[in-house]
């Protein structure tokens, strides 16, 4: 059974740092594009960034220069390292795994249950 389990959320003051982890029970984890998304109250879920099987990282504008994404294929884990956190970063953060279709299998996508980050003054 595929599971993505996020951890590391919590309370942090503005300007602080926090690291999120996502442990994935995926067959062939290195083949998956792993992403982080977030959803603030009353807002739609939005992309934070993603890391490709090649380890290339793409971050959206609000995350650039503050955050980074890494992966450890030996531990089947992807990380989101966040610095200089702001109150507007308060949201539930979700881990996502995607793999494109091949001639032998359909495309696949999985989500974790999310972890809450609250940035408070």
C-alpha cells in the first residue's frame, strides 16, 4: 500500500526555520517526481516546489531564496527546508508523488495527509 507520511510541522515564530520530511512507501521511489504543496485556510492548494528524479529542483516564487527541496533516495524521503518563515506561510503542507505513464503502466499520483505549519507572532 502506497503511503506518503509527512512530519516536522509545528509552531514557529516569524523569521524562524523548519524542516519538513515526507517518508514515501513507493515502489521505485527514485523514479518519482516529488512535490510539496500547501493549502491555507479558505484557499486552494498550491504548489510550493518539486524535485525531479534527476534531483533538479523547481520552486515557486514565494519559496525561492528562502526554501529548498532535497531527496534521499536511500531513505525514500523528500525534505522541505524552510527559512525566514512568514505568517502567510501558515498552511497545511502536503507531500506529492507523481510518475508519468509508460507503455506498461498508467501514470500515478499520490498524496500525503499533510502536516500543519503555523507561523505566529
